[in-house]
């Protein structure tokens, strides 16, 4: 019965991907399939992720920041959740005294260019709105912090007091997971974390590679250091689809049998593209081409080599969640 139902889901999803329809309730895909996939560990499961998750709007930035070279998403975190995303790449910055998300790059002469996206406050609100009605697992990785209020040539990562200010905002998140600080979450199941689909579960994974991070009493209370999940996450740094796809599939084949693995299906603007877009391709245009070809990974997936997270730019349709479900269905 289990095999038959899984095969049926795989067939339906394959047909949907072929004709452009959708058979998946993306807002509830974990809960709806808890009897099929809920007893798998996260290491045995694939989930949808978004790259630079908060960069769906441009709220100020440096002189050369434009939508075409700064935005990685078009939908709010709430809408991304409704479209099935369960792993969020959130990059907090301080701008004008406010905690925002940001997309900044260090360029020549020790200068920075970039801009701000959704506020951290609005992301917490989006998560709380979603978890009020949906009992899903949500993972938020916090990294690439930057204080942009200290002068352009002196941008730096957060110090302890700034991390603490960020955490005070995030403390208002509902349904944060309480567990041992030493928990390795890729060994946990969706059933364990969501109590068999009866509650939402939110994890903040804090990148401890950055100085100033000290969780103190918060560790184990919704907040965990990166060792608790620690995905292999290496983007291809290319604007060419063939280069990126070959690189990511090769990494999947060699790394995923050994480590919790994030497939970064994203293209990166060249210096020229970022400098003169929209005369050259925008991040959105690059993502459009990459996302159209995402389903090609299905033929590369095996039980031995598959992505645990598929991360893309511009999550706008159910397609990512459907491909993730097709991966999960193909494995069993």
C-alpha cells in the first residue's frame, strides 16, 4: 500500500510538472504527507529552500543598488511559506537603526554595494501568521550579518549587542522548538518536531562562524548553532546554466552521500551584468532560465545521491515544492 501510494504521488506530480498544473497543497505539504514522509529523518528528506529569502523588496541601499541587481525573490516570506518553502536563508543587516534583511557585496577599493529587503519584524510576523494555521516545520538560517550604519568602507558583521538586539525581535516567534543544545536535527523526523503534525515547529540556525554570536540561555530554546544542522552549501558562482547545473549535480553525487546537502540552483550575475542591468541580464532573468530547467535534476536523483534542500531564487509558483515532492516520492 505504501509503495503503491508513493508511486501514485510520483505519477501525479510528474504529470503536473509536464502540463503545468498543480496537485499539491503547498501550504500543508508536510502535514498532508506525514504518514508517508514524516518518519524519515531530515537527512532522508528533501525540502524546498529560498536563497536570500528576505530580498523580495528594495528598501534603501547604496548608490548603485537596483532591483535588477539586488532582489533575489519577488514574494514575501509568508507567500514563500504558502508556496511550500521550509528552509529560509535570512541575512540580517542594520540600516538606519533598523534590523532588515540585506543583499550586499564588497567590491573594489574596500567599498560595499547593495540594498535592504524585508524587515526582520515583518518576517517574524509572516512566520507567526503562517504557523497560526499550518503545522509545518520551518528552518531559518541566520548568516551574513552586516552593520551598514558605520560608514560604507567600514561595514562589519554584528557584535554581541547587535546580535542580542536581533534575537529580541526573533524572540516573538511562535512555536520555536525546545530541544537539547546538542541536538543534530538532520537525525530528527518531521513527526518528532511537529508532534505528528499537531503543531508548527520553528528553528533558528545561527551561523557561529561569525564573531560576536553567543546564544547564552537562548540556545536550545528555538535557537541553535550551525552544528545542529550544518548543511553543505556551496554555490557555483556562475551566470551560465550549463556550468552551474554540472557543478551542482557533481557536488550532489559526491557530497550528498556523506553530508546533509543543499543544492544551490542559483545563477550569479557577472560584474558587467550587475553593473549595467537592466541593459544586461537581471538576477530575475537568470533565475527564470535556471528555474525552468530545475526538473532536470529528477533524472539524476538516486537513493544514494539526492538533495536535502533545493534552494532557488524567485520562488513564485508551486513548481519547486512539486519537484521536491517528486524527489521524495522517487526515493521510496
